[in-house]
């Protein structure tokens, strides 16, 4: 076992060195536009085994000798996506022990700070800032001593250069007991995924359902509710126009006069301007909407009709969105859902890779953003569920594995036909069904996550939003759930809503729902586009907001039971995604501030 692993690492190192040999060019003076060579694009497109570096078509590399003049050591700096300007690989070769060592460096000020190798400064990297520049020493006498000290620091993001850079270190992510058990079953037990499915279908079905007692308030207070400055309320039927409910498990503090909230209305989150909470039951949706698109949306059953759903809206004029891969999920190899008929047996994964090394994924918000983080929520499906077994998408593009990008680095290619939530280099948050022609945007994409097919889709030609064409098709839509197509379970999703004054990213928590119920709710809130996220457990549908009191972070979970995922130390919570690396991918919402 050890010999085989060593051989694999040797092959990986050799392949990475070969990439350096073919991509390095001398340092050019001053900033340069990204030069995408035909060779690099061909590497990206080729169906051959490759490294993650070869999967980056926009990369740019510079190289120089380090240490004393005439020394035989060299440093190479690879900008993985120069336009995003956030992630870099720094390679020093050879080290004192004769090995080539590679370090993943993060630039926390990508809009205002550049990293360069300069032959006039041989002891490290030069940082060029808008207001100040500095020489950042990274090695002494040609040896990466300071880098090695940062690597041994046991910090997922170790500060360098007075905190103007971070060294990303590989960490083991935190797992819940449920996550640990399912990982063992799926990774090491033959037929383990079927065991997990059986447990999910028998023990977890409707396990988190919340109905809420409906009441009627003849005079509903306007306190805390949205007005023309907030998101649009849901379209509810006349029967429920004055209905209120007591959300027993809501743990976010909202501005309201009483414990009862009106269905479909928005209430401001206390101490977080531009963030709102709403609750609804699908049965309250305007019947005029429930009677539309009946061929693609199933009639709702009585259980999901009365289940209470929670939504959180975030004003995108006040908040930015980021995305972080977990330490373990989603992976980049093959999904077991992809059939043998569409797999290329020569490839370790659909994009030619089965490892992210030497790029480090560490499942935690970078320290420089923690003070501005206002919310986090769990991402999408794991790779084993992130491909199609049935339908037309199963026969296309090697099974149409869900794609994802972090900080401009492509980990899994974005596939046409899939629902995509992405952030561009100007900070714009978008959602759309990806098309092959959209690959022209790749260089500008900072973050992206695909997860199945749309719940609500926007037609650019007609400017009309409608339920997705595969909402009620279990296999072709890859909605997961039980094998007998009983799709009702705990689910989460996201949508974009546009008002006359602002745009809102809306997170939806559905205590038990089919994709049809999700589509109807998002339809009621006037969503331009909506997509599925994850499902089945509170840790997979996790959402928390963060306020500050006396310089301390106060964690408020959307649902009370989500506190179990955070670590406890005495009376203190260590919030997930902010305090320790997590095995799962997630989104983080940060308050807008000056360019970094």
C-alpha cells in the first residue's frame, strides 16, 4: 500500500514539474493582460490524465533564480487565474534536500495588491499595493525556511508578510457523526450507498417536518416587515392573506412585535441591515400560481402542503457572496452515478484529475474576511451524487458532473444544462442554466457551484421565469430521494429575486418538500431563477447569521437544531465554517467594504 502511494506521489510530482517546464516564462515588466495560449487551452480541453494546474487555461507563470547571484535554486510563481488574482502556487526547486516544494499562497487583497517575482529582489516576493508596496522575505540563503515554518504552524491559513498573504495548509475537516458514518459506508463498504439510502428513506423521511399552528390576525403589525425598501412578499391566496404562524424552531432574531409571523411577509433580521426572514406553507401559495405549469410541476401532497418553510433574503447591494470547497467534498473524481458507457477508462475523473494537489482546499473562511462575514450556508451535493444516472444529461459530457470554481480556479468544469450559481470578478452574483457558449465567461468567474437542473428558469428572450422542465422528473432531474420516486424530504435551495430597487439572494429551507413544492414556493416569491442545494439532514441544510456584541461573534442559526453542528467549548460556540475547517463546501456572505 505504501509503495503504491509513493509511486502515485512521484508521478504527480513529475507531472507538475513537466507543467512548469512548459509554462514558465521570464518575468515581464509591469502588469500584463492574461495571455491564454492555444497550448494551455488545449490542455484544458484534452480528455487525458492531467494535473489540476493543466486544468487552468488562464494560468501565467514567472520564474527566477533565488538567493545569491549565480545560485542553482529557482522559484516559480504561477498565477492560477491572473484576472481573479487570488490564488498562487509558489514552487522552489530544488530545496536543500533536493526536492521540489510547492506552496499555495492566497492574496487576501486581490483588487489592490499584486504579487511578483523580481530579479532585483531575490529573497522572496514583491507585493505591489495601491498605496504601499513591500518586499516579502520568504526564504533565507535560498532555502524556504519561512515558508516551512508557516507550513508547520498548524493553521489552515498561516499569515505571511505581516498578514498581507496567507499560506494555505492542508487540514482534516470536521465531520459530524452522521457524515463520518456515511463516508465509511460509501467509501469502504460494498453496497454502502444502498445502506445509506435505506436509512435515509426509512429513518429520516419527514424527520424534520415542522407544520406550525396557523392563526388569523385581523390587524397585522407592520413592525419589522418589509416595505418598498425590502424584498417582494410572496403571492398568497386570499384564504391565507391574514394568516400568521408561530415558527417554533426559528433561531434568528427578527424585528417583530409578537412571536407570530404573517405567512409570505418579510421581517428584518435584528442588527443585520439588508437581511430578512420569511416563513410560508406551500398551501398558502396563490391558487392562480398553483394551477400553472401542471405538466412539469406535480400537485402537492397534504404533508408538504402544510409543512413550514423558512427563507432568508440578502440584499446584494449590501452583501458579497463567496464560495469555499470543503476539505473532502465535493471531490473531483468520478461519481458512481455516471454509467460505464460514458466514462473514459483512461481518466481518473471526468476532467482528467482525481486530486486537487498541490492546490489546497481547507473548508474555512479566510481570516481577513471573518470580521465581515454576516452569514454562511451549506453548499451542494457531494460528488458521488453530483452526476446523472438517468435522462439525457446522463448520456452527455461524461454524465454531466456538477462543476465548481473557487477563487477563479477550476476544480470541475461547468457543464451545459446545469443550474449554476456564480460570482464574477466585479462581484456580481448570477444564476443561470449554463450553456456551452458561456465558457467565454470562465476567465471572469471568481466562484461557481452547479447543482442539478433549475427549479425556476429565466428565459432571456421572453424575460419570463417559469418552473424548470424537469422539476417533476425524478431520474432525469437527479433530485435524489427514494428509489420509488418519493421525493419528499428535508431540502434547501437558493433563488434570485429582483425588485425595482435591488436584487436579493434568497436561501430556502424546506422542512419536508418535493422539488415541486420548492418550485411553487420560489414561484410565489417571484424568483427570477432558483436551484436546489442539499438535502436530508440539518448539517446539509445549515444556515447561520453572525452579529457582533462586545467584539464577540454571536451565532444565530436559522433552525435551532443546527447548533449541534458547531463545536462547543464551555458556554461558547465555535461557529462552523468560521472557526475550524469543514469537510463540506459552503457559501459565505460578507458585508460590502472597501476594495481589497
